[in-house]
C-alpha cells in the first residue's frame, strides 16, 4: 500500500501536481506511523515540508518539519533532527523571524557538534551568519562566516567554500572593509571558474570592480584614486567578456554603463561615450526606458 502511494507521489511531482503529492505524502506518513515506522514517517513529513517550501507556503512547511522533528526524536535519530532544525531555522530566517531562526540554528549547531556532522555544522554556521547579516550585525556575521569558511576548507568543499567566501566578503563590505573583502571575492571567483560556473564567476568579478570603483571615490591621493579606478576598469572588462559569452544582455548593459561612468571619472571621454552608447542600445532593445534615460543623463555636456 505504502509503495503504491509513494509511486503516485513521484508521478505527481514529475507532472507538477503538488496537491496530489501533498495528499500522498500525508497518507504515506500516516501509514508509516500506524506501522510503527517513525523513521519513514519523518522522511515523508520532511519531503512534505520541502514541497510546501518550494511552493512558498512557509507556515505549512514549518508545521511539516516540526512534525518530522517529533518523529526523528521519537526514533532517536539525532542526525536527522540536526538537519530538520537547520531547515526550520532557514525558513524562519526567510520569514524574518530572526530570534526563532537563531534559536533553531544554534540547536542544529549543538547537535551537529555532538554527532560529528562537520558538513552540517558548516552549513548552519553560514546560515546563522546570514541571519546576523539580515539583522545588520555584520561583526557577528563575520565571526560566523569565518568559521564556516574554515570548515569548508578542511572538508575541501569547493562549492561551499566559494559561497561562504562570498558571504564573508559581503559582511566585510557591510563593515566598509573593502580591502579585506576584495581577496575573498577573488578567491571565490577562481573557485567558481574551476567549477565551470561562469555566471557566478562574473558576479564575483563584477563585485570586485564595484569595490575598486568605490575605493577610487573614497578620498586619498589622486594617484591612489586613479590606481583603484584602473583596477575597477580591468575587472569590469573581465566581467564583460564573460557575460557576453553567456549572452546575458542585461548584465552587459549594466557593465557598459559602469564602464562609461568610470571612464568619465578618469576623463577618458571618448571611451566613456562608446560604452554609454552601447549601454543605451542594449537597454533600448531590452525595453528598459528608465535605464535608457538615466544612462543618457550620464553623458558629458557638449562644449
């Protein structure tokens, strides 16, 4: 009976029939509980929570994960309990319920340490750092992201490290520690390049360009400003090559606009106009009239 129900659930998920899948998982969880299979019950409820989360039904997702949590505790499965608490913490963060998110993620961290789940510990530390980022407490976020980065290095988790270096970089940016953030984004970009994820590589390189551009506007000697601005140009050009290869016209237009503005600051008027003209052409083709107008407003005045 249970196998037939699960077969129907799989078919429903393949066709996007979520109401049938939800009904089937509820039925499977009920059958598992009647059979005394608390592990099976929790597994079905956990999958139910994932479906609700995919549908954006956060309260229902939380309820399903809580029911799965009770099953895991009844079964003595602390590793599953660890994962469920972390997932609940992530959902609570998405809902803006930060105090509850912190509570759940800290509970997940405690369990991860006790059961030796280093991968899970790194994930929960990173997600806890994101909660503090959302709460605009970047000092606390930096501490957590640094520990998450260290775990990813130890586990040789390249993708996890690429993500967590970006998280740490963002927290440093929030602290206006641009010089500390740049090497973090550089390492992340290299990792994404090695992983073949060019879109993320471009995103990281673009951020570095923005940071150098910001440093160039932050005061100091004119010589330092020009050096920072020239570095920004290099990173924008590298990013532009990748987004053109990917066919991402919106990002291409944004980068050309940034290149134009930066060349104006460097008093390279001809190069600036070429970049701004191309940005206007792309924004026009993408039917983004507000960006067409704001880009045209950047043009230097005649005469």
